[in-house]
């Protein structure tokens, strides 16, 4: 039993190390492709990508994470940016209080939280502007 646990532990550690190296290799290749003739920029991109990769491992909203990964499958920095933007927009949309305008935003962009926020804000501003300019008998 102890021998089996030891073997499984060694295999898990080896697999983990191999995966880690493959991520490092993948990110290193990404940096070289971005700046093939600039080693300093390659190093900068590598560090930024590794940091973003580690960040993406810690997030907990799997729906928003999936969107970010699908949009930028090989760019962890853009995944992080996209995740943060869409996650903030998703939380914002939970706080809005004009249900009529909220439904417009959800209908127009059912799977894009950032566009929902943008649409909500623009539609609400337009609605408020129209209410300011409308004659009193037309106001709801």
C-alpha cells in the first residue's frame, strides 16, 4: 500500500513538473513569436504571461473564465484582462435597477457581460435624456 502511494506520488509530481515545463515552453514560444528580434521584450512578455497564467489559475467564476479562454486561447495576459473586464461587468449588471433597460441589454448580448454593461449604460442615458426632453404628459 505504501509502495503504491509512493509510486502515485512520484507519477503525480512528474506529471505536474512536465505540465509546468510545457506551459513555460508554450509561453516562451509565445514571447519569441511576439518579438522575434528583441530578447528584452521577450523576457517582459514571458514574465507578464506567466503572471497572468498564475492569475487565471486562481479565479473562480468558471463561466467568465471560459469566455476569456475562448477569446484568447494562447494569450494569458489578454485572458486576464478579458476576465477582469467581463467579471466586473457581470457584477455591475447584478446591481442595476432599471429592469426594462436591463432586459434590453440581456436580450442584445446574452453572453457578453461587458456589452451588456455598455448597452445598459447607453440605453439608460438615452432613456433619461428623452424623459428630460419629453413634454410632461408623455412621461411615465
